[in-house]
C-alpha cells in the first residue's frame, strides 16, 4: 500500500502499510514490533516512518500513524492483492489469481474502514504521537474470503496460483510485479494484523467481511455493466 498523509486540523495523520515489519514467522503484528524488514520496500517504509517520528519528537509536527494491511473495497482495482485479478476475474467466471497459500490466515483491510479509522485518529487527542493498527474485517483465510465472493457472484471461484518464478521474471520489467515478488513472504505464512490496541481505546470497529465483500462485488458489477 502506498503511504499517504493527510492534515486533519492541527494533527498530521499518516497512513502506512506494514512492509516495515518484514516477516514475522506467523506471529501477529502489533504496534510494538520492530521495523526489521530487509526488503527494499520494507527498508524504505521504515526509513520514512523514522523520519516522520523524528520530526514529531523534535516538535516540528504533531502526528498519529495508522497502519493497514492489504486493502480492498469499492474502487480498488490495481495495486492490491484483492483487486481486478480477484473480484474482476470472479465476476467474469475466471479463476482468481493469487500468490502463496490461500489457506493461511491473512488480514485484509477494507478501504472504508481505513478511511473511518484515519478520521478517528485525526479527531481524537488520544491518538497523537502514536502508531495504531486500523481495524477492519475479522481475519480469516483467503479461501474463506473467496467463498464469500462466490456467494455474491453466484458460482464457485477457483484459485490460480501464480508461480513465484514467474512473478520474479515479470518483476524484471514490471515494477508492480517486482514489488509483489519482494513481499511474497506475506502469503507464505500467517499474516495477521493485531488491531486490539485501537479497539481497546476507540471502541470496536470494522465492517463484517461478508458485508465488505458484498459491497465490493456490487461495485465491480456496476463497472462491468457500464457501456
């Protein structure tokens, strides 16, 4: 996910991905986990975070950092593991393209939940100066998510596993595929974002996965029906 920052009042709210953590061996990611990534994308993300925190510590800016996992939702097509190659393919009766093991637990963040979480961070003084994992749908397996997609499209959704060697080869000419190859570890082990800290402070949040999938499929269906 691309990093973004939005000024809300006198507070700078920064949206980050979780590349900076690197592989965790399946251990759930919490806000106190060190930014120990060894990939180019991960080190870059960690350096950007360090720069922002240094500015805050020096008193040059007030910040709150929100982190989200792989995102999906209405309007999301490219740049996501759950974009056109999953929802678009499913509606067209094709198999969903996926890298890694779909039977592992994997946290997916829903775009409207990300937006709502950032608003909360930007309007609640308790968020200032800290990192927060933004809540979303309950974590399950990718296959379970695809089963929900199948309910919405009205037919089974198969999975076409994309070989890693093919991803690496495509990465030589395609920057997006190069990024996928770098972060493929996220789909080789459980990838769970712990959002308990946010919810313990700001309250239970997050859209149920079935509702999030239904809204996303509905959006894709309107795109496919547009002349």
